[in-house]
């Protein structure tokens, strides 16, 4: 069976069998260090399960701090030559990586879907294409970079140029395993750094498959992948004095730990953490039952995109009081149309939560919402999609109506659970929107651009870094994200994050 035909069959066993036969996905993975696969020093492995049906899909190296040191040895051995490789040569290699990914898009998409549980229509059309685009984007950036001069006095100028940091550590979450890896790898490696990267234990597969495809493109030691428990090897990496920087994406609580680890040897950090983003609907969205209103309903339903496992998930909806009931009736009907199903079925809109722990956490929060007295408008239960999937991790898209002080409004659930409340005025929408410990994204919906823009303007200084006006999800590389708690995501200004300026005069 050809790889492209796999998803028509949409059985996990058949998909795995064909991927294994095809030789680009293995059933057992070691660490990728110094350009080759190396067994973990202590010889231990753990089993990676598919959220689709809870079945094992691969054995993965369970590394220990000794493996972190081996990976750092390889990175340090490579750093000088890589830092002296010309930007044009580095860019050519990034472009080559992108080309190989494109040739293998289907394999990467299936690997991501079976490991993370996200629908194949998303991995094919978003996760993998956007990851490819990151390598091309940063290949362009590094070639376009120019230094700057400043005049000190009549006889003296200072010239500034960027140089790589050396060896960096990178820790990836499980919600967009390949895309988050690409976000970190492309700028770091492109800027001339060597890296040791650790995927999340639940979702290591796509990055390992990627290394099988691109492992020989970069010089040995430039890109090293180690797998294993975050609390052990993540800590060993983030606290290691042999890294010049740690980049972390994950939960806010883990981010706090990373700051602590890195504070002892004073390692600079870039942290990308959690969110509880408001999606704000002004009354005039219902002035007409037109295309715009339909778009607003779609924006409402996007809390279920990627099963709600998105940092900028619009997980709170704020609806203006005058339209609250009638808006909610239409919006809930729209949510009920979301097709939850086998992630390998191309018609599935919402797949399986990424792990059993996450399933339990979400069901726990649904229980909290009910006990807090929030009104469950739809969903509110585990989803059962068929006898072959009973051990998979599925949740019904769930909408609660309540008030912003409830825990389900304040805490990041990271699942398909939306908490809806009402507001009277623009000022109140700002107050409620900003009233969480998070601040990452926001969406504002009104056909009257001035209303939406007024929200943006009046909410300054904004508690969140990315505000979408009448569109909630545009993940283009050239749009930065920043938040109350975290650094900006690198766009072209990535140089300030992944390199250090040098001044000479
Ligand atoms: P997590 O914090 O559990 O894990 C993230 C990574 O850290 C994993 O690789 C994990 O193994 C590792 N880790 C865990 N404990 C560690 C420790 N003590 N020391 C070092 N490393 C450790 O996060 P997650 O559950 O994988 O990801 C979901 C979270 O990520 C959500 O909160 C989400 O909002 C956030 N996120 C943020 C962004 C953003 O750009 N702001 C993007 C994606 C995800």
C-alpha cells in the first residue's frame, strides 16, 4: 500500500505496518547524537502509546543525565566549525531540510497524528507545512541580515554584528511536537548554534522520524535529540553550565522550574508558557445573519482546534449581554457539528487528547465546572467514537456558561472546554479579558472595525501579546507572539534571542 493511501484505510495497525515497511518510521528509537543513533548510556527504553487507541507504537530511549552530557560533548565538538560556516551555506542546508520534509510530508503527518492524536487533516495542512515554512523563513532571514554602525565621534564608529551563542538547550511541549521543534530549531541552527533538543515524553515520534530523514544534512553534532523524562533530563539540560541558553515551551509551572534551574549557572532563558485567552463578541456581530456572523461562529468553535491543546486557545468567550442567549444558541449548535473521531480519518475535525493524563485532567476540570455551578451547554463527557477506540483519549467539545471567577475560567485546562460569560460594556470586556494570571492572546469580534480597534487601544497596556481582530488563528511565521509572562516569539528579530551582539570599534 502506498503511503498516500494509508489514511483511506485509517487503521492504526495498517498505518504503522506500512510506515515500518517503508523504513522511514522505526519501532525502536535511540538518541540522535553526533550525527548517529546512540543507545542510551543506561540502556533503558520506555513505551510510547498512541492516543488513538492507547496501543504501543514505539520504544523510545529513556535517557539519563549521562546522555545529556554525551549530547553536549557532540554539540561542543561541532560548534566552532558550524559558527564559522557562512550564512549562505547554512541557509542552503535549512532549505534542503525543508525540501526533504516536503518530499516526506505524508509520512511526517501520519507520524504526528498517530503520536499526538491530532486529525490528519491538520497535520497535513498545518503542522507539517508550517514546520517546513519555518526552515525556509529562517534560511531567508539569515541571508538578509545586515549589521549596524553607530557614529561615536568624528573619528570613531562602532560596528555591531551578531554572533551565535554556541551550544543551546531546547525543550519542546507535546501539543505541536513537530511545529514547536521547528520553531526552535530553524532559528537556532540557522544562526550558527549547535543544539541539544528534548521532545516531550508523550510525543517524541515526529522529531525522531524527522531526524531519520534529515540526519545527514547537517554536520554531525549540530543537531542532537535526546528523549526521556522532563524532570530528569530536562532538568539536567536546563541547569547545565555548558549551554549558553535554554529555550522552553510548556506549562507555566514547569517554566518556573526552568527559571530556577537556570538561575544557578545564570543561563539566559526564553520561555513560552500557558494562556487563557479571551474571545470577545460584541453585540453587532449579530446585526446580520451573514458571512461575517458565520465567521464569528467559526471563531467561537475554534476553542476545539487541536482538541483545545493550544497555548493561545480561545478558551474563554465573552459575549455582550444584549445578544448572549441568542448568540449562544447558534454558537452551541455550531459546536455540536464538530466531528470527533479517529484522527486518521480525513473527515475528522477533532481527534484524541494527547495522553491519558491529559484526558483525566480535562475530565477533572469538567467535573470542577459542574460542581462550581457552571451550566453545561453541550458536551461535558468523555467521547466514545467506536468499539476499536475505547482505549483512546476522546472528549466531547464542551461549553460551559458561568462567571470569570470560576476555576474553569481562570485555569488553563488545555482541552476542548470553553467557558462563556457575558459583559455589558467595552470597559467591562477589557476588565474581564485581562482578569487571569495569564496573558497570551485575545480575539475581538465586531463588524465595526472601530469597536474592535477601540478594545485593542483601550486595553493598553495589554495583558496579552497577540490580539486577533475578527480572525482567531493565523500562525504565520512573520507574526510575533509575546505575552505578559514570556518573551516574544522570534520573527525576523530572532537574532536578539538566539545570538549575542558584538560591538567593535
Ligand atoms: P510541560 O511543561 O509538561 O512539558 C514541556 C516540556 O518540558 C516537555 O518536554 C517535558 O518533558 C519537559 N519537562 C517537564 N518537566 C520538566 C522539568 N521539571 N524540567 C525540565 N523539563 C521538564 O508542558 P506540556 O504539557 O508539554 O505543554 C503544554 C503547555 O505548553 C501548555 O501550558 C501550553 O499553553 C504551553 N505552550 C505554550 C506555547 C507558547 O508559545 N506560549 C506554545 C505551545 C504550548
